[in-house]
């Protein structure tokens, strides 16, 4: 990953503390800034009503709300994309020559910031250059500023080469359903698993979006031009991601989170028809905007009610259990199955350090995933667990969004019987003390066992 988000995260941690709460606040501030910039861009392009709707569409997007609290590069990527969009709108207005030069510089700075936040920032830069070139060709204006911007972008891309090489070294081709990935990408531009709990919300959201896009083609010339250029950026960028998903091995180009750059553009495009003068489209546009925001709000409500289901993993629940056992010298054992157990292992390692013993239960000859050098072969578990008074046995299962939604509607899916827990109970040295099932994208069946006999 490019370094800018890490540098800014480090600087933020120096000022406000290196802890989860502080770093999540950094993401929230980035996303709030992105919503303000998108609202400002839409206001300049289409008027006050459109600006308010664009900011609201972005702020209410469940995809954005989930991104806002992540301690990753995506909140900053959202901010840099919104900054690019606003700079582009200012550039496409009829400014004075001085303001125009300043706008080119600001746009270039935002593009470089986006590229050094996430690799897909280079894709955004490419579609921005494409849109500007198309606009200049249509107006028969000089392409020299666009060529200068493209040169800056090319130099920035060259600086990313070492990071790309390092990332390739960490990637490996895997079996994937590439068509499904592309379909999921298109769906997640508007939809979200939290909205799909209510199928009507998905249908109405896409229907409202279609009405807004169709209405935007009736805009007056100048706002229609801005709408068309941003729509061109959006469509061409998604098309390139989809095509690359079938060409580039070892890299999921159509991954939903990688296309965070598209979310501000969608909010901008859908707000455009609010600039229409009063007429036959006005009632339909207003109704579609209200319906779309309501459907997004439905997703936000579901996230508020079942937010833990949409978390990456069960680490917070596990930490609460460990906090209760902190004086009991517990050990964490990842047992059958151990799908994506790293979603719990690494957060617990960060929070507790090496003082917390963590083991991976595996059959003889198996290699623990991720190369963590602490395997626990089945035939040696008695020897390895000497000295621990409590065991927190974690059985993890990776789940997709459809499985999560099904559990919200119909109840949690239980795990099969555990070989390790059965063996521990049969030894008469351990007895179950507590059992919990935590549902998230990596679900966890957690059993706390207390020692009853001597080592």
C-alpha cells in the first residue's frame, strides 16, 4: 500500500495518541471532510439543493459509514477523491486565468495525494485526465494543461513502482469467481448488505437512482456538461476495474473497498437533477431523492441495530472475555475450523502483546495459515497446554454478506461439534465454563474451559 495514510496516521497518533479510539476519529474526520467537499462541489455545479442532497447521499451511504470507522487507508482515500471532484468542478467553471492555474495546481495535488493513499488513486487520476481531455477536445481548447497534468500523474505513478513491486511479492493467484466480483462491485456502488436485509430498500434505491440519472439528461447545457463528464469518469473507471479483474492475476481489481473512489462521484451524479428548473421532472426528481436517501437511511438503521454482524471479526468480544480472565493466566486456542482466524489473532496480539499465549490447533502435518509459527498438533496438545488455568477456544468461520443477512433474518448458524473441545472434556482435566457465539464476517464460536485437575 502507498505510504501517505500511514504517514498521516503516525502523525495523528503522535498528536492524539496511538489507540483505537483516536485512529477511528481520524477516519471520521476524513469522511466528514469528504461529505463537505462533495456538497460544496455539487452546490457550485448544480445549486444549493443539489449540494445538500449530494452531501446527504454520501453521508448516509452505508458503504461510507462502514468506511468511516476503519483504521485503514480508505477514509483518507474518500477525502482525496472528494477533493479531486471539487477541484475539477472549480476548474471546469469559467474562471480568470490566475484562478484557472491555481485550480490546475490544486487538482494535481489532490490527485497525487490520492495516488499515494491507494493504488487505485492512479485509476482515478487517469479518468480525470480522460474527462479533461474530452472536455477540451469538444470545446476545441488547448490540450497543453491536460498534457502537463498527465505528465505530473505519470511522474507520480513512477514513484509508486517500488510499492507495487512489494505488493506483488505479497500477492498470489487464487481461485476466484471473477464474474461474481464484478457484479458485486456494481451492486455495492449503491447497495450494501445492511440494506439487503430489506429487499424493498435495494429495489427502491436502484429505481430511484435510475430516475435521477435519466432526469439529469434534461439539464441545461452547463450543468449537463458537468454531469456528463463526471459520469464518464465513473463509468470508465468501473469498466477499467472490471476488465482488469479478468486480466491481472493475484489482484482483485474489482474489490469493493478498492472502488471507494467511486462513492463521491455517485453522490455528485445523483444530485445533478436537483438543478432542473421547475417542470414535469420536478416531482419525480424530488420523490426519487427522498426515496434514495430513505433507503440509505434504512441501511444505516440496520447497521446501528446489528452493527456487530458487519464487523470484520470477533476481536472486541474476545478481548472482553480475556479482560475477565486476566488474573487467571488464560491461553487462546484457535481450533477446528480456523477460517481467517487472523481477524482475531492479530488484534489480540496488538492489544495484549506476547504475554498472551495464542495457539493454532492443527492436525499432524498441517501448516498453520499465514506462517504463524505456533502450531498445536493434535497429539501434543496436553504437553503444550501445561501451566494454563483457563483456555479460550476460538472456532472461526469466514462468512459472506448473504450468510450474514440470512442470520439476521432467521437466527445464527451454529458450528459443528469440536474435536478439540471433546478431547479436552474427555481428559477430565477441563470443564466448560462459558460458551458464546459471535456473528460477523469472521464468526466465532467461543468456549471458555477451566482446568479441574493437575497438569
